[in-house]
């Protein structure tokens, strides 16, 4: 088939079931009549050979569709995905396009499953699974491209306080969660359909069934010969579905988790990069004030009915929370993530200071103590390193060495040099 030829045009050339059913009804009548008259030898020959030859000739035009099914379906889905607009030069419009694309994509996926069941009775479903995995992979890749474009368009804003951008990144996180939910629902539905198919197939190929229609036997023989490898793999997969961790599309959950990671990183940067800019200033007071404003901007995470954000969070991760026990309160998770990042960056920035005057040292201690109290108000427990820095900066010269023996060596050395001890 030429590549430019439409997939539906190709399928439109196939023999319709109406003609096949008409012939089948006539053969059934003839078969029943000769059977009732006790004519066996000629009838057995007729049913096992003549009918099979006839069926193979009648449905031979299906052979190409069976053997090249994945190619045709891949072309169909690729063209359909290319036709979905996902991006514009406006961030809000792009986000709306991403929202609407999810339902469109899974409509296409469900339509492809229906085509497989109608055309091949589901016999080419294994080929379709491979096609769908490529389809979902391409779609997730397009989503990542659009999100990266949105980030690049807002590069200059990221270092400044812009809560509108943060709200847009939250919407992107919701889209990520909605995508994960839609995918899991699709996979679960498809798994149920697979189990239903495997329960139906043996009934059609049961050779011990009395009065079995020879026409059906011939069709089953044709299908088995044109898609035998698919059917063998199909049985293996349906058996594996009993394992709760088995995935029909093994690559997709990993890609969705990675996409969620990137969406969380974008949202995190929208909040944290302004803090990074403030740390370059001498006073740490603006940082504390900025942190105290965060809870009100994290209100969307308090919504109990916002299932999408919760799903995106479970599948992805926030920076600095890799080794932390995650809990249901998303606001607390976000505050911990930002607070930990602020604390660690503040420690690193402080340890890079080469030297300080006595006045500068006093100001630094005051700023760090204020920031420390803010972090404690957030409920951050992992503040030992921050407290160590303050103690080493604040201790008297004669007690410094004794205290330093109980602190990290790199930290003690840097502060010793800074204080010119």
C-alpha cells in the first residue's frame, strides 16, 4: 500500500461481512440437510476442505491487513496526533490546548481498539499494543516539548516574583495528573477487554463442540494462520495480567513519572528561583518575608477534591524530598521542599564568604537567626546544619575550636577562615 493512501481507504477495500454471512447461511442450510440425511463422507470432505478453500479465497484480501496491521494503524494514529494542535505563542492558550488534547488522544486510542476488534476480532491486539505504546510515547514527548516551550518563554520571569506564572505551573501539574488518571483508566479498561477476548476465543475454536459450523471453523483457521504469533503472545499477556504490577505498556508509566518530575521542577523553580536571587543580597530579611507569604499561594494544594494534583505528586517528586517521608498534606510537602532548598542554598552561600568585618558578622548572624526562626515556624525538622552554622558564627573565639570538633569539618574550616581565627 502506498504510504500516502489513507488507512480507512485501505480497509474500505476489504470484503464485507454481509456477503460472507450470506454464503455462510446457505452453507449451513446445505450442511444441515445433508447431515440429516446421513450423508457423511462427502459432507465431511466438503466441510473440511472445500469450505476452507472457499473461505481462504473469500477472505484472502484480509491477509495484508492482518500481516501489516501495525503499520497501517501506526500511520493512522500518527496522522491523527499530528492534527492535534498543542502549542501557541500564548501560555494560557497553550495550557487550554493541553487540557483538551487528553480527551482527544484517548478517544483516538479507544477508536483504534474498536477497529482492531471489529476488523480482526481482536486477533491483532498484540501488534496494536506496540503501536499504542509508540503513540503514547509520542504524545508525552509532545507534552514535554510544549511545557519546555512555556518555560523558555518565561525564562526572564523565573528569577522574579511572579505568582501568575506559579498558578500556570499548577495548572500544568493538574494536566499531568489528569493525563495519568486517563491513562490508568484506559489501560484498566483494555486489560478487561483482553480478558474478555481470551474467554471468547476458545469457544470459537473448540473442535469437540457438537454441530460446530464448518464456516466458523474455516474462518478460525484463516485467522490463526495469519496471526498465530499474535495469538500466542496474547495468551501470555492475559496470563500475566493476573499480576497486579504487570503493565500492558511498560514504558509509559516511567515516562509519565518523568514528565511529572519535570512539571514539578518547573513549578518549584517558579517559587524558588526568586529566593535564589534574594540570597545574592547582603540581607536575608527579604527571604524570610518571601517565605512567610508562601502558604497563601499554596492554597490550591489544600483542596481535597483536587485529585489531579495528588496523583501528579505521587507519580512525580519535588526537589529535596527524595529521602523524605511523604504525607497527604501537599502544602506541607511544598513548604518543606522550598524551605529545605532555601536552607541548603543559604548554608552554601554563607560558607563561600571569604571574610567578614565584625559589623558584617553581627548582621549575618541576625539575618540567619531570623531565617532560622521562619524555618522552624514552617515545622522544618531537618535544620541541624543551619543551626551549626549559626553556632559557629556566634560562638566566642576562645570556645570556637572546642565547638568545631563536633561540627562538620568543611563547615568549621570555612567559618574559621571567614572569621579570621
